C-alpha cells in the first residue's frame, strides 16, 4: 500500500491511536513513560535512583537468594554494609560458568516459577549461558528498548524492521507472545539467516514500499546488505535511523551503512541475557540505561578510570526472580566522564572490545551471518565452540563438549547447519579440549576465510 500526503497523515494518526490503545495500562507502557521522563533528570538524580534500586535488590538477594545469602555470609556482609560502589565490589563476580553451575541457588525462594522465562544466550565468547527472566524484568527490558528506539527516530505505533536471526524450536506460547508484541509494536522481521542475493533484493523492495522508521540489525548482516545495495546501485531506502547491535561496530561499517541508507547509525550494546545496556543518542553519546542497569568497569580488581578499558560487569536492577549481580559478560569497555550535549543525565561509556563476527559466503549466492551459530547452539551442552570456514564448501565446527550433549543432538545440529548452508557444504565436527583466543587476545567464534563477493553468483535480482 502506497500512501501519499494527507492520507499518510491520517493513517499515521490512526496507527498512533491504535498503539496507545493496545499499550494502555500495560506495565511496559507505564515503565516507558517513567524512562522517558528520567532520561532528562540530572546525572546525580539518575545515579541516586540507580543506587536506591541496587540497595533494594541487594536486600532481596540476601533474604531470598541462597547463592547471594551465602556469598554475603562468607564475606561477613549484610546489605546494610553495602553503602558505596566499593562495598558492592566486595561481592563475587558472577561468571558464565558460575551461572551454569549454580542455577538452582540463583533462583529467589519467592520467585513465581510458573512465570519465569528461560533465556539461553550463545554468549559473546562462544560460551553458552542460561538465565531466567520474569515478567517485571521483561517489562523493564522492553520499555528501555522503546526509549532507545525513540532516540533513533521511531515514533509510537510506527513500523520498524529487524534484520535478525530466527528462533529455533521455541514453545508455541512463546511464539504467540512474540507475535502479539510484534503486532503491537509493528515490527517486521527479515530473517538474516536466510540471506541470499534474491532475498536481499526482496527485502530492499519491501523497505522501499513500506518504509519503517527504524531498522534494527546485527552489524555484519547490515553492513553486508548495505554493500549489496551499493554494488547493485539500489537506492531510495530511507529509514529515520538504523540501530546496529550484538557486535562491535567499526567506523568503516558505520560509514558505509550511513552512506547507503542516508541516515544515522545508532550503536547499541546489549545481549539476550541482560537486555539493552547502552545506546547511542542523536548527539553520538553512548548512554548507559542506568535506571535499569548498574554497570562496572573493572581493571586489575579496581574500578577503571574514565577512558581506561575494563572488564564490563553488569547488574540487572529489575531482575528479582533470578538475580544477576556483577555478571561478567566478557566484553571490554570504559567509563566516560562528563555530560552529553543532548542534555540527558544518563552516564556515558565507550565500547573497547565486543563480539566480532564474520559472515559466511556460501555456494549459490547464500550468506549466513556468524550469529547463526550461537543462536543454534545456545540450548545445548557445550562449554565453548568455534566455527571456521576454510573454503566456499567446507566448514569446521569445533566444540568443547559438555557431558549432556548427546549423539542425537549432534546429528540434529549438523542437519540444521546443512539446511542453512544450502546442503552442499561439508561440515566437520571436531571435539576439542579447549579453543584458544586469536593472536589479538580476542575470541572469535565465527571465522571465514571466504570474503563476500557479489559478482561470484548472479541471481535474478527482482528489482
Ligand atoms: Zn546524548
């Protein structure tokens, strides 16, 4: 449907009214309103709220969560002793291995187990981890997303597009919930695990015909898509903003995407297990969503100074059923001093090192983003993995196998890989004791030695 002039305005007003109706009275809407207001508070007021929420969470963790109660008792601490960030740093760091090992003790005794939502993540270093969310956390998580979408130009009720991974084997009730949310927020998903030159051409035509306010995407597929459009001289896709996430965003990638789509690229830092931690504002400040998260940057056991790289530790302030305090997400960032020109009081940070992914170039003009593998593997028992594409038609999957990973599961995973790589790629699975980091010290879980080449196979473009 192509709308022009006044028609478009009436349509937009109707959509906005419909959106308000759908969202009315929902916890996420209430929370989104609060977050819209608090972003403009002074930084000291934001930090005071953040600390107050942290104290409340600590009190709860001490009373209700066996893992934290024991951690505090062992250190001779009660919540009342934790008065400053330095006191808080006396609590142990929570690693992925510890989460997987102490699942039962991390649940709050008063958690409503019927309502918790199991969330697995492929992790940023090829180490899968499973956490549990609850409805209050989900409302907070979604509300902060809506706020950040607003920064990128999204208006309530308007469409947005996700160039994103598909879900494997989700339960029907979760699919339904997701559909309702997608409908309410008017999101269209363009699966990036099924990227061929033909599907990219279809996505391009759709984006031109039904322009969304915002496109949300993994960095590598978005960059790949931009290069495809440029190569094919397809122009005229003009969203208001593009949000890139889940990987490091390099300057050359940002420049290409901005040139092709004619809008600003907004960097976002977050993950499935915690939600959106930080997001770029229109002025380019990388703001921490500080009402929802307490973020530490630790270097050699002490807080990193502004501008100094440190290990990122995250505390989710709204997650009570399965509290995550000082979660070591295995990314590197630094705190940044000062205030942003936009006037928001939310503190600033910088990413130093995050996930770096390659995209696999496959026979027949197919492409598969590196995110496919953590997405596929996250529910299976493996301590670590790495995928290496040596040639166009050969992949090696290395796994540090966990004791609960069965032969049937390996067969299932192999079959799924075949399905998504087009069937003609040979896949070797190797079980290894450990997987070393790259020479730079950074772990990469998808490495391809076959660069994308849009002239290798020409399929009918359709536009
Ligand atoms: Zn700002």
